């Protein structure tokens, strides 16, 4: 992230300038960038952190061998974590709950919101499969008691049960609960909880650094015209528009 630190430096150096923008040429910019040194080991750790957090176990193992960068968790646990995530994404919530408990029973015991959302997802899957009576029984026995103890849970339960009132869910105001995006949301929440239980960040560091880069560029835009990165996927410097 050498560009980020250079942008921060430019921000500091232009604080006392007049309202007119300073123009930084490509030669000046690239020279400053070349003066900033980033350790390869740090870059490798960022890559490994991304692979581990996102669950790319095969890529992480290959990268470990090729770069000599050791992950901060046992790579075998990634396979278990991804099995849980895949189960939720496939709608097999009961299987996912069993897998989470096999990994660490305390994850659900100490996170009532996560457990409720998994149970809510089970209810959604029952409704999706047209098991109306089973869905009503499950909602009454498993979710209603939790709703009585927590107002936000009750509101989510009422919203979910409302799916049963519509024959055509395409016109249902809560039809989004049946979208795949709802499964992905629940799977992401479980994934984050497992990572936290393993004393690992729930989000990779690389996206945060890119967000910092975008923020720094936006700040510098107010003070200078400079070669900036407009497309993060290519990281190509584009000449300033004057």
C-alpha cells in the first residue's frame, strides 16, 4: 500500500496551501512512490490473511509452500468452517448447527443472536419447501419463546411468519427472506462467529486497506491534481485532469 502512504504524505504537505490545487506530475508521483519501501513479508501476510479469512484453503496451502508464509491458524479448521458455511448456503441449517457444535459448542451457547438467526433460517427453509404445519410448529416451539425475551427477535419472527400469509411470494413485502441473499447473510454471520472463536479477524485486512486508499485519494482530490487509481482491479495510474 505504498500509494496510500504517499497520498497521506501529500495530504499533510498541502494542508497550508492556498485554495488553488497543486499539480503533481506523473514523474513526481512515481518518484515518490519508488521511495516508499514495503516489505515483501508484509505483503505475503496480507495475502495469507485474505485467503484464510475468505476460506480458500487450497490456495492458502499452496501459498504457504511457495512463499514460506505461515498462517495464524490451522488450515484444517478452514475446511470445517467452509463446510458450515456451505451447509447454510445450501439450506441445510440443521447440518450447519451440528457442525458448529462439533467445532465449538460455546459459539452458539454464547451468541443468542446467531442461534436465533440460524433457527430463523430453518423456519425460512421449511416455508420455502411448503411445510406449513411443520413451520408453524417449529416457530411456536423454538422461536416464539426467544421472541418473548427479545423484542428484536419477536419482530424478525413476525416478519418471517408473514411469509405464510402469501400464496405468491413474489408480491410479498417480506419475500426477500426467501432470496439466496438471506442464506448468504446468515452464512456470513456464522463464518464471522467461527473466526472470532478462533481468535482470528472476522474480516480480511486487504479490503480495509483499499478503503483507506480510496478515502485518502478523495481527501487529496480537494487539494491537488495528481495521477490517481480509478480502477482498483487494474491499479493503473491515470493522469490528472487539469
